[in-house]
C-alpha cells in the first residue's frame, strides 16, 4: 500500500488487456499450442514464461498495488505488470518510452542525426533471428562499416591527417519483424550526421557535419556489410538456407515459418498465413529515400 496524490486519479484509466484481440488469441490457443510443441521437442522455458506472464499482466486478480490518499481515504488499485522484454505490448511500450527519454535527455548530443536502416536477404532472416551470434555479427558488420564510411568521408571532406581524428557515434536498435509481422531482423541506427574532431586528447572535440552520403558511398556500405556477414557465416559453417535449430527444433521451426510468412502448425501448416489488408490505405509510391542493395542486403 502506498500514499498517492488524488489529483492523478481523474486522468488514469486502467487498461484492459483482456479486451484486445492479441490477448484473446493467446488466451484461447496457448494451451493447445504448448501441447503441440511437445511433439517437436517443446519450447524453451523462457518462451513459455513470457507468454504465461503476458496473460497475467495488467489483471487485478494476479496482483495489484493499493494506493490510498492519507487525507481523504480514497483508494485506487493498479494492476501489476509482467515487465517482460519480448512480447507484452504494454511493457514493451513503456520500456520504449523510457529509453527514448533517456537517449534524448542524457545520451544524444544536440547535433544533426541521421536514421539508417539495413535489412537482410530472405535466406538469412531465420538464421539471424534464431542465432544471437549471427545477430551480433550482423550488427557489427553494419555499424563497423558505417563507422569506416563516416571516418573516410571526414578525412576527405575535412582534410584530416588520419581517420583516427574523426570520432563517429551511433545507437542501434534491432527490430525483429516487418509490416506483415513476419520474422525479419533488421537494424535501425540513429547515427551522428557527422563526426567529432579533436587534434589531441587535451582538446575538447568539436562536431563537424558531413551531410548525406552519395549513392556510391551507400553502395559501398551495403557491400561491406554483406561481405562481412557472409564471411562470418562461412567461418562458422552455418547453413544460410536453414535456421540453426538442432538444440531447439520446434522453436527453430517457428522461426522459419515466421520468416516465410506461413503457418507453423494447425490445419494450414506450411501455407501462407491469412492476413487482413486495408487496400484503401495502400497508396502509390511517389518517391523514396536513397537506397542501395547488394545480394539481398538493403540499406537506406
């Protein structure tokens, strides 16, 4: 029980997760899905716990905080949340907002920034989504190439003696699905649209803007990213056409199905997932951002 400011109550409306389509779908089918997964070796405990905790998130019957005004005695109950990181829309949204505030207020400098996106070829999406080592290699390939590109541009445009004088910076986010909710690991990178330059360790570095890359520079970045990641797969002897899933075959099957947009189980197993489209919201493209593609890798 905690003391609370009654002025906060009139604007607070408890959410009702049980009224959403997602909650009703998980609640209705989770038990059958888990039984079916046992035929393929089952799912890891962390996946099951994520789904089970989601069904308890925001429900008063599963726990709540009781807030009471010490002056008037008015009482309010706030349902506990699951605080999970992988599935619950409410907890993910809260975490996203908190992180955005942290970045804007305490991390990102007040200088021009540029948003970069890098996507994978279809043959690698399930493997990168399943294997954290492959996902790490993907992040390093793109961000490492971007850092090299910015330093090279800085040396040329600013007349620096060495690329080491230029210090780029970026924050990377991994998004794991596309607009059709298929498994599609891709990167969203918020990077300095320039570099910090300092002559030595005693000088305070100053920011120097670089502006948009040229088409050739963007093409170079995509080629470097593709080559680095494909080399990592070759050294690790990973199969590019199938997800790595010998340890968790059912989970790997789900990843592969999600990447290709087909049903993983049920009477429509292996067939394209049925989707509802709002055709009125689909408009003709009138142009787009600067884009480069190489062997299925795509960046803008």
